[in-house]
C-alpha cells in the first residue's frame, strides 16, 4: 500500500456535476478499490464531494481510506468539532471527548521515534482551516500535518523528516485502529476498515 497506483477511466461533466470513475491498486496493478467520485460546485461556493466505491472481496482490510489535500504552508491554525484535544483512533478514543477545539499543525505533531501518522481525530463533523470549512452529516476522521503520507512512510528516523512548505490535510472516510501487533495481538476485526461498500460525502 506504500506503492499506490491511481487510474482514472472516465471524467465527465453533466448537469453541473463532475463525475470521475477510477480505481486504486497496489504493485500488482490489480484494483483493490473501484469508485465513482461526484463533485458539484454551487453558486454560494459550496463544493460537495460524494464518493461511492467497492473494495475487492479478497482484500482483508485497509489501513485508511480518504482524501489528502495540500494547502499553503501558512495555513497552520485550525478548529474542529470532534474528539480531542489529543490524537485519537477508533480503538483508543475513550479518553478523548467530543467538543469544539482549536489547534495548529505544530500542536498536532507527535515525535514518534519512527515517524508515522499522527494527530488523527475521530467522529469529526466540522473542520475549519484557512478560509475552508469541511462538514459531513455522517462525520469523518481528519488530521493536519507538515508532512505528507509518503514522507512519513519513507522516513526511518525523525531527522529524515523535512517539511515541504505545505500543510497536508487528510479528510478520511475511516482510519483503522492502531492495535498492538508490533508487540502483541493483531488488530481486532471490529477496529478494521473492512467494509466493502463505501459511501462517503463531505
């Protein structure tokens, strides 16, 4: 999954809605996720993303599924309504409470010995950053970082992390739990992203 390939089969505009049909695959190039993404832009500036996709039957589970956006690096401060203020995941969120929080890219960073994903927030219904406001009726997961997913995956030590001058925002349908398979049992099934029929709108 750290060698992701994306293919777009069709992109068309009809009745004011952009519809993209595509797929995601790993090194085998055999798609593990086929989707249709509909994007509509309204007169008041609201943009609606609607994702409808299917995960291949033989795929056991995914670590995460969502969107990663690049914003200008000076977009550091943000606010959100969800679980906080500390980072939380579906299997470690009971110590985090739903509320309205203020944070920043620097506050969200966690200096793990081996660089990895950080600053995730579950059960988020609103996030505002740099003049943009993200909302979803069914909630989403999110994180804001100075580093892209690719940068974090490629670094083995913290001194190998180098900001690219951008703010990386992740709006996720869902992120699987952390588990403890590094030194314990595998991640329990109830904390895995194992749904096959994905519908996500924000």
